[in-house]
């Protein structure tokens, strides 16, 4: 789960570095401005992890709705609801709800809400190649970690220049592992229920409640 959230976060936060290609910076700035203009964002996505050496090929799908710092994420059979102060992780298989506090301003906190915070440190970037993917022209930006000890070799961020939306993110690790996050549906400014990001304990009367703090 943490690995997935990191990739999801990277998909929208790897934008704000030094020693960069001016054209790449201009494109990333446009994407940042476009996404920050939305009241809320709803995403469906496909997440693939592939490692040829270890013969690993895993694929999963999920969805997330975000409004400010609040979000509701469904992935790997688990629902995570963050109401702005408290995080509720609901696991139907184990009939368990884990409750914890989460500070979206904490640099160590990995949350989908950080998809709206576009600037971070640690990478340089340059314009990559442009590809035609399923009839869409996708411009890639290559991001290289500044830290020589990073476990990441490089990241490719695919952007639709027409919509200024992120299409996918491909992270290549030094160990040969490649993780790909592809946005399959992107909707904005939806009419959301006022209870969208609220945890209703009455729905989970038979669940074990695990309060971490």
C-alpha cells in the first residue's frame, strides 16, 4: 500500500526542481496550474509492477476522489478515508477498521492529497520523447534523482499536452523493477455528497476497531 501511494503521489509531485530544461518546466507549470484550478478530482487508475529478473508481474486497479486534503481511496480491497484530520483504513476481508491521525503537511506523509502539491525537491528533469498512445499524443518528461544513493534510476512522466493532464508515470528502479501508474479516467468538479469523506461507524458495528493514536 505504501509503495502504491508513493507512486500515486509522485505522479503529481515531481514538479519543481533545479537545473532543468526550460521547456519541460513550462509544461509542468501548466499542468500544475490546471490541476490546482479544480475544486475536486476523481481518478480511476491501473497500477502495474513488473520485474523480469524476479519474474514478478502484478496488476491492480483502483480509484480515488480528492477535495483539498480530504480523500477516499479504494485499492487492493481496502478503502482509506481521510476527513482532513483522521485516517480510516477499512479492510472488509479482516473486518477491521484502523484509525490514525495524519498530518498532510508532514513531509513524510504519503497521501493522494499531495497530488495537488506540485513542487518538491530531489530531481532534475528534461523533455523526453513524444509517443502516440491509443490515438493520444503523450509528451514524456524524464526525471533523474539528484541523490546518487536513490533506489530510483529514473522516472518518466507522461503528459497530454492538449488537456495538460497527466496520463501515466513510469518509475524504473535500480533493481530493474518497473512500476507504471496509468490514469484511465479523469473527472473534475463533480457534485460530491457532504458525507463523501466522513466515516460512518454504524456501517461497521461488527468490525474490530483498531485505534493507533
